[in-house]
C-alpha cells in the first residue's frame, strides 16, 4: 500500500478491533516458488487497506487446500480459539483459506457469526450478510475447488500413465525396492529390500515386546480399539516373516506393471 511501511503493520494484540491473523498456505514448498514471498506483502497490504495490523501468522506450508481450515496445524488452533484473541483473518486470496466450497463457507460464516473480520487481497473485507458479497465469495471458493479437482485429475492421469509405462513417479513403499534391467530403464518387478525389510521386522518386534505400546495389547491409548488390534496383527505378521503391509495404512499390492496380481506382497 503506497505510503505505508508494511513492516510496521506487525505488532501484538492491542484491542483496537482490527488485530488480524495473517493466513498463508502452500501445498508444495519448492526452492523455485516465490509464493510465500508474494503472499506476505499481499496480506500486509490487505490488512493496511482496512486499517488493521497483523498480530501473528498462521503459516501452513505443505498443507493441501483440501484440508479443513479447522484442522490445519497452524490456522486450526486459532480458529478454534486455542491460541489467543484476534479480530479476524486476512489472506492473499480465498484459495489460501481453502479449496473446498463447504470449508471456505464454514470459515467465512464462523467469522461472521463471531463478529470477526474476513479480508482477502483486492477484495477488501467480506460481508457475508450481503447477498452480493456472499455470492462473490461462494464463486471464488467454487473456482478454487474446481482448480483443485483439475489438479487432482491431472495427477491421477499422470500417475496411471507412468505406472503403465513402468515408471512410477513415487518411491516404493518402505521395505521394498524397484528392480530395473538397466539403470534408468523400465521397472521390471518389485522385491524386498534386504535392509529395510529387516528394519521393519525389528520395529514389529519392539512393538510386541513393549507392554506400554498401543499395539502391544497390554495397555495404551488405543489398544482396545480396531486400530490397536490392527497394529498387533500387523506386528505379528511381520515378526513371522509374512507381513503383507509395509505401513499401517493399507496392504501393499504389487501393481500390474510390476508383474503383480491380486495377492499382497510378502515380507518373507
């Protein structure tokens, strides 16, 4: 903002009624990106435009726009009232709040109901009691969600094509390794990694041997839940050399391009 020292806009909560929380988010942090640097002056300018100042920053780096603002690591505690007082949120754009229409509207209505300010760069303060502003905000959120869906679809298509070509984008699950006939060539098969497989078996042994671990079945926060029973089952399979998973999330199955069928891969 012309004539305003943006660096002077950061100070502690003083009860002025416009003590704003700066919201920044980025899905992927890369050295080449300037997004974090671009967002900062935009947020400060937006705060200055409404006569406010920044009391703190809720910087969620490496956080998808599909994540509900209430559950984001940095923004969530503020919105839930766990961090301290503030008079509103200010972001560089609506898509920095999120890329889900429902989440964006819920956050906006929460700010409205709590009599707090919601500001984004170029848009000034949003008044969701005004039908025109409400419609514009909804359209901005819808556009952010459409962009997210397009990105997700493009990523899925690329992943499927790369797998069919024997060139998956990601690394193999822990405990396995890709085998190529030539360096940089097509992946011929997936097999156990001699070192990593032993490491995960050792982890399983330790889980079972520790009476205080959640997966031990003795005591712990979730030992009686389905998650605890699943942990114990996976650990026992690993110690018996027949673990069909390499994480606690889902069974590892060899894809078609790696010569696998419907059976899960085995750690032994």
